[in-house]
């Protein structure tokens, strides 16, 4: 019986832990998050205000996520996704425009599952996980923003949209890596 001499032999448990730490990086997870988030989406027109007289529309641009990895008992990620939003509130007599800069704060955990799956578990954001800065060019627009509670509506909609994306079939597929299938593909050539 022949054995190879190996200077850095490790246990299966050590191998599994090291595999996770090497495989689950900021770049790889950032790529998966970017694929889930997409580049841009539109919202509206949504009826808002008293009697639903105002119609709100927005074009949301999703910028590249920034991640910070924490390696402990679990491997977790603090994720920040910058946003730029062009918002228009159609009041029928006026259409104030707003420029919104914001950020979505997410948290994700790398998990293992049987038979040999690597899963990225992304928590759904709440409106409080969305931070925004809204600018407009007129006093009337600022008044509409305050009276219409525009800031809270933006946060609510973005949080709901992102939660829906996290639950989408494409997202679910992007968050699960079948390691056995990848090994089979490499091993069989």
C-alpha cells in the first residue's frame, strides 16, 4: 500500500473549515449579491397622498455592493448597496423632481447543508435598513416631500422590492452552490 508524504495534512473538519474560508470571499459573495440586486429597476406609478391624487414614479440605479467579511464561528458579511434614484411626483398641476442618494444595509451568512451545498443566507431588509438623502430644486418640491412623507415611502418600497428579489427564483438559485456538482464537472473532465 502506497501513501503520499504530506507535510501539511489536516483533519476533514479542518479541511472543511479552510474550504469555507477560502471559497466564501468578499469578491465571490459581492458578485452573487450584485447578480441578485441587478443594475436598475423602476417603481410606479404608485398612487400616494390624500385621495391617491399624486402618482409617484422612480428610476432606481443599483451600484456595486461593498462588503465586509467577518470570520468567526460563522462567516458573515455586512453588505452596503449604494442607490441613486430619480423620483417624480405627478400632482397633475406640477411634477416636482427629486434626486435621491441612498444605501441598502444587508447582512448575509454563509451556511453549509447536505449533501454538499454552500448557501448564502441573505436577511431581508426592513425600511430602517435603508438610508437616503433626498434633494430637490424648489420649495414646492420640499413641501410635497414633507407632506407626502416621501422619504418613508421610498424606504418602504425599496425594502419591499429587495425582499422580493431575495425571494425570487433566480436569487434562490444564485444563493446555493452545489459543490458536489462542481467537483463532478471537474473530476470527470
